[in-house]
C-alpha cells in the first residue's frame, strides 16, 4: 500500500507486519529500517526475529502513531483519564521507581534486584 496509512489500515495488517510495510508506513526506504535493526538502533517498536524473518508488532505501531496523548479527541466515557488503584503483581526482581507502561504507577520502595542463586 502506498500513500497515507490510516489507523484502520494498520490495524487490518494483523498482529504483525514486515519491514517493507513498516518502512512504507513511516515513509522511509526499507533498507534504512533493516540497517537500523541490524545495528540495534531501531527503537520505534519491538522487533521479533523468527529465524531470518523479522516481524514488527502492529500494536506497537498503533501505540506510536496513534497514541491517545497525541489525539485531540477527548477520552471516551467509561475509560477514566486517571487510572484507579493498580493491581500489579509485585515482583521481587523489579527495579524501584520504574514506572509501569500501562498506567504509570511505580513499584513499591521495597522492590530490589536480587542476584540468582549460584551466580
């Protein structure tokens, strides 16, 4: 597909897409994207490597391109602008003060990174 990519068109790609499609969405050459992935410089989305195949999650593209913060539309009713108290499972390996990606809450101050036994 060439031209303007809409949110609906990106969602219609399915759960993942390939590098040439991602390059088309961003309006760059596919070799540029492949080179950034190879050098470890691609930070726009996650990169899923399956053997020699490279797949990009469309969910990451949608979050990047159509984030609610960038939208001028108000949040739909029923979804609070500020989340209620979170119910994240606290993991002992989690780093303190590392925000959760979905809601922005922070892991408790007692969280610490612990080495594995025998390491």
